[in-house]
C-alpha cells in the first residue's frame, strides 16, 4: 500500500451544502483531513455525518460547494476522471453491502475482477491475503448469510482494502454489533492505520469507539461542522452542543432545563 509524496490535506471539504427537496442537510460544511490521520466524524442521528461521507466518495452530489481529494474536485470532475481516482478510495458501508448470492471470496475479489486484468490465480492470492488481514482466513467459501454481523463487517472491510486504497472510509462500523465485537473492529482500524498509514475517516455516534481510534474528531450538528480537534480540544470546547454530546445530556435538559428537572422529579403515573 505505497503512498505518494502528496503533502496537502488528503481530503478537503469546502462550503458544502446539500438539500433534499426544501430540507437542508449540509450547511456550509468545511473540513480538512490530513494525510495519514484517522478522523472521526461524530454527531447524533440525522446530523449529516453519513451524507458528508457519501459526498466524499461521490455517491451523492452537493447543491453547492466542493470536496477535494488530493486537489481533485470530486464533485465537479468528469466521470472518467473519478473512475481513475476511485481505486484510491475504499469504503465499508454500514450494512457491509455484501452480495448475498456470492461467496465471501467472490465478494472480496470483485473489485479486482472488475477493475484489473490480473490472472485468476493472482486474484485468488490477493483476495486471501486481504481476508487473512481481517481475520477471515478459512471463510473464503462461506456465504454472507452464514457469517455473524461482525464477520460480515470484516468481509466488507477486506473488499474495501482489495485495491490497496490510500483513503479508507467507514460508515458506522460498530452499528448493530455487541461491545466485544465492536471493540474488535476498533482494534482492526487501529491496526490498519499503524501498518499502512492510510487516511481513515470514520462516521460514528459511538463515543467510546471514537476515543480509541481517533487522531482528531469532527463534531456535526444539524448539518453543520461545529468543532474539529483532538479529544482534549473538544472536551475544552464551550459549544453547548459539543458538551451535550460528550456528556450525554438529554435534549430536553438542553432546551428547557427547568422542564427537564420538573419531569424528572415527578412520581410515576
């Protein structure tokens, strides 16, 4: 997984705005992700985290603004231009997005078969190396339905790694997993970062996971980027929404403290 000598921000989001009909999802979002760092994007449900991630990989187009990958404007470049850039980006979707009619080996090898002219024997070797990397050696002939949730995530990750990407994106990697399995995914993300120095972006609402894997964190609220920094920097933030998330304060307490305290002290009906 060789890296080139590019020294600027690996990912740069500039004034990104997105509307779904009349509803604004992203509001002038700005963010730089440094080469080789793990950036965790935090926030509650519906804050625009996954939408931002989909813009980075060009699954969605913004209403305005830009997303640059190594100075390439992925929002406005030609389809042919992005096709050349696409192999540099791997993504693990929240559901793992495996094809149920294909074995795990067939799922993981799919990018190599679609995007390269390698011999079948070489593809099989490369695929098994990636499966071994994520701890799935020996499961090549299994179908997705035969795997646990955590194993499906690992298989999806192996496929995301198939083309040796420079950028690796995760959408809620711990979603639906028990704490022990989720911790295993966290450990794998750290392992990949340390071994290959990839640029990693992880969307999550799981603060314990973020504390383990993040070099820096981005906090989103209602479509806006409201804070970016290390965990220590975010903990010192005076932004009320940042403190609400980090301290798990209920919404009602933030919006109306007196009402929240009154409801809390009332006897059950």
